[in-house]
């Protein structure tokens, strides 16, 4: 004899997300942010930005770009010297 689940509910409860957690593959976050700002302006509420939340990922991204560029630049310069170029 098999037990069946109720027809009105899901097989598993929905996953609980932490408050403020960013979902993976969230492509429309900037659209939602813009629409939220427009709606706040419409009701004349102040638009505030949590700069530490915005600034940390931006700073980490810029640091990553600078680090990778700095690490690859010596090899690039060595490979583009006249004796490092190969012709076929």
C-alpha cells in the first residue's frame, strides 16, 4: 500500500532563503533595482543605497581585474618582444 501526498501541496516544502541572499543566475536584479527606485520616487520616499553591500562586490571585481592583469602582463610583454614572436 502506497501513501500519497495531498493534492493541494508540493512534494517538498519550498527552500527557505536567507534574508538578503542573492540567487544564482539573477539576471534581472538591476531591472528590479531600477523599478524599485522609480516606485519609491513616485511615492516620494527616499531612495537609499546600502553602499557597503554595493561597494564590496565592485571592489572585489576591480581587484580581481587588476590582479589578473598584473600577473599576466610580464608574460604578455615577454611574448610580444621581437624574439618571442613566431612566424609561419
